[in-house]
């Protein structure tokens, strides 16, 4: 060992200070040990599972495991372009939309820069901003809904990006296309607006848009999408974005050369072709989201109206929410505590199978019988 190396003994590599300021993302919890029958309703996964075509594509892919995939994911981008009527050159795919969010942050945000997200916005935004060395700026929401004026009021010379989930997780609220357009129109040209449309396929409201037309007509709007939710492919990790060419160029420079794995691409293409499976998932949600909303509200538990495949339930306070969580968990019903989103009095419930949904209502009925949940 040289003298210098000796004098440095005990000194360890240290990440940038902002990295240590990140609270790691905690995923929705899974099955508790020993539970009889468990329904995981904590991660907004589809109760219908993946399309049979996607499962077959995965089996077929086994004979290609030794091959590097196409690093440009050209076939998948073509399939997405055909399905959604897009320009394939303006699509970048990745290892879940989480990766795309991180790539966007690391390409456009650096130390001294600010990026905005809303009060109860998806937690990955803050992580991605801090990981890039930027400063997270929180815009207040109004009635658990993003507020365009409040976002615009937070824009400064240092703002580089605005992240907005539409619909938002965990609130389930959404902004109509007119409000999103107002946001886009009023942002300075150097600020990139990231519209995270992870739940877009579930939204059936006529005034909703995932943001394609805004991407088409601006230089500073990106739409991100995922195969994790309605397509039931959370385990294989596949997401994508539709973005102006310059943004795609930046992302393509920094992404890993094979960031979309071959199995994910093959499975994604098959899933896109199974439109009947997609329609079934939409119909299931259309039946059970309103049913759960009505039944749970009738118990005196306030439910935020949701445009996604999940509901935010409001209890009297943190203690009661924790009690309800334990009560449901003991019955094999796993919901998501959302204290990390600034909502300690709430639990998030993913729409499940008919059996799961009925069990949730029955368990909450029993819970409400000896509690006094928050009344709206
Ligand atoms: C709003 C939102 N954006 C993005 C994601 C990430 O999805 P993916 O599995 O594609 O990384 C989620 C997942 O929970 C989400 O709720």
C-alpha cells in the first residue's frame, strides 16, 4: 500500500449528499405470514392478471434468453405507435415508467435546479429529483386535486421540470384536458412538463386526455405510460414515454444500451394486441370502482372519487387508519398505508377481484360496527 493509500485507510466512498436525503420508496406490502387467503390490494395491480397472449409470448421468449435484445426496442415502439397513432421516433421505452421518470430527471435536472410536483403526488418524483441533485418543490393541492394555479405560482427561474400524475396516485383525482392545457400554455419554454399517465387506460371521463396532443404540439411536454397497471405486467418492468424528438435524443444518450429487456418487449407487444383483455379490464373496473365507492361511503367512510383503479379511504385519524389496516390485514386484505404521501388518516385500496371487493366491504362493515369512521 502506498503512503497516501495508508493515510486514507478507513475513508470510504460517499454518495452525493442529496442521495442520503432520499427516503427509499417503500412498495405496497405483500402477504403477511400465516394468512389463510390473501388479497394484495396495495399496489394497484390488476386483478385480471396479464393477457394469455402475453404469457405465451414470455414462454416463447425462453429460446432467446441468450441473445442481446434490440437496444432500440424498435418492434415495441412500432407496436405502440400503431396502437396509439403515434410517431415511433418519439417513443422511448424503459424498465418501467419509474426508469423513464429517473432518466428525465437526470437528463434535465442538476444541482441548483428546482422541479415541482404536487402535495400528494407520486413519491418517485421526489426521489428522482433528489437523485439528480435537484431541489424538490411541492405545490399545494386543493381538495386532494392538483391545482394548476398553485403549480404555476411555484415556477421560478430555477424550475426545470414539473411532474404531474394524471390521474394521481394515491388520491385518484384527475385534471381535465383543459386544465392540463392551461398548465402547458403557461409554463416557460425551458420547463419540461412530465404528464405521468400510468392509469390512463382506466379513465373513461370524456374531458380526460393522457396528453398525446400536447406532446405533438409542444417542445416541452412528455407523456409517460406503463404496462404495470391495466396490462398486468408489473413484474416484467416495462414503461415508455412519448416526447419531443430533442427529449428522446437526450434520453437515448443516457439510458442503458439495453434498458428495455427482450422478454419485456416481446410480452408488451403481445399484450398490446390483446385488445379484448384490455376491454375486460376496463369493464371490470367500471363495475367495481363505483360499487366499492358506494358501498364503502355508505358505511360512513369517506371515499375520494377516483378516476383510476384504486380508492383513497378516509378514517377519523392516523390511529383509526392503522387499526383498520391491521383489522383488514388479519382477514387477508392488504391495503396501502399512505402516510408517506402526507395522508396518515387514509388507506389506499386497489380494485380487486369480485371476491376481494366483497370481502373488503364485509370487513369494513364489521370494522365500522365497532368503530366510528370519519364522516364526510
Ligand atoms: C402515478 C404512477 N406513475 C408511475 C408508476 C410506476 O410504474 P412502473 O411500474 O411503470 O414503474 C406508478 C406505480 O405505482 C404510479 O402510480
